[in-house]
C-alpha cells in the first residue's frame, strides 16, 4: 500500500476487526504491571480524587489516601484489571473513588501513549464489554488521566 490514505483505512479496519473478534479467540494471559511507576495527576478528576499515584504490581497507591488492590483479568483486552478496597481509601473532602459504597470493580489501564496514563473505572461485578464506549458501559464511574512530567 503506497498511498497513506489506504494505509490509514486498512489500519482502521484492522482495529474494527479486532474489536469484533470473539472473546475466546483473543484470550491472553493476565495483564501485568512491570514495576513501580510514579504518575502525576493530570486531569481534574485525578487531581481532585486520587492525586499522584504509584502503579505497581498488584496495587495502586494513592498518596496518603490508601492502596487499591488490583489483579489482571484474563480475557479479550491486555489492560483490564479488577480492583478491591475502594471504600477503605481515605480520599480528600469525603470524595469517593467510584460511587458511594462501591468497594470493587474493574478498570482499564491504558498505557498506549508514552508518558501518559488513562484509567477508566467501572464499579460492580460485571466487566466492561468489548467494542462499547466507556461512558456507555454499566457501572462507569469516570476516567483519571496522569502523566510523567
């Protein structure tokens, strides 16, 4: 493919095909976090709720607010994690990580951009559905954005 437009169309079609592939055919190992990574709150929601975080294997430390336990979820996406311990966080000014009384749920941890991290959070027992936008997922709580600078 010599034409840039054809290359971008082919790339977009490949992404759409990947999103439509059945879950069983894309099964992967559990997602993992390589080692402790410091991230600075970038979005307003991250600044107000979590502050700066340390993303480490099995945990997300939220400054002095506490630690969430995270576990990679085997399946269709390499960046889906479950979390527990949200109600034990001591967040500023009575804020909550997800919704009031939601202690566990799922998060998509997106590290696809260099020096940039996005965490989409979903409360409850049902993981997000592949191919559906985050704001239309059951239990969507919000997004937190971080950077390395």
